[in-house]
């Protein structure tokens, strides 16, 4: 027989599995160049925080335009 703690743990695991299955997948792929200014990079998507912020701002604006 299961007690209340076992049922709660099982429900928690189920909720985690559902959340992981429905999470947003990364859309960027590593190309070796900054996704904003195309400067060469080794392991990351952007060469500096400013490029990352600018790219995110432009993407957010594009998403807002699509929704309107």
C-alpha cells in the first residue's frame, strides 16, 4: 500500500516529466560565429554580452510583431 508521501512523490515526478517534455527547445546551433555580428567564437553563440542582449531584443520585437 502507498502512503500519502509516496503518492506525493509520484505526482511530483509526473509533473517534472510533463514540464520537461513541454519545455522550449533551444533553436540556436553552434556555427563558430557570433549569431549577431558574425565574429569568430569558440564555444558560445555570442562574442559578448552586448551582442547577446541586442540579438534577444530583436528576436523579442519580432515575436511581438508576429503576435499582433
